[in-house]
C-alpha cells in the first residue's frame, strides 16, 4: 500500500519538491527504495525510529 499512496502523492508535487513518507510496513524499505530508483527520483533520507520508517524522496 505505501507504493500506491506514494505514487499518487508524488504525482501531485512538482519536480524537485520533497515528499516525506512514514510507512509502518516492514517491506516498505525494500519496496520504496526500488520504486524511487526505478522512477529516477532521489532518496534523501531513509531511517527507522521505533518501528516507523521515515523516507524523504525528491521528485525527479
């Protein structure tokens, strides 16, 4: 589900803008990292705090 929501959210922002994502799904790290790379976007932040992942993605 994080990929679907992220894809919709990133379509609503302009190139160069940053989207912050806080998924709780353990598979989100692998999925989002691969999705960011395949879309040509840049992963600016990738951390986990208390079971919650925090990603900052800059739109290509």
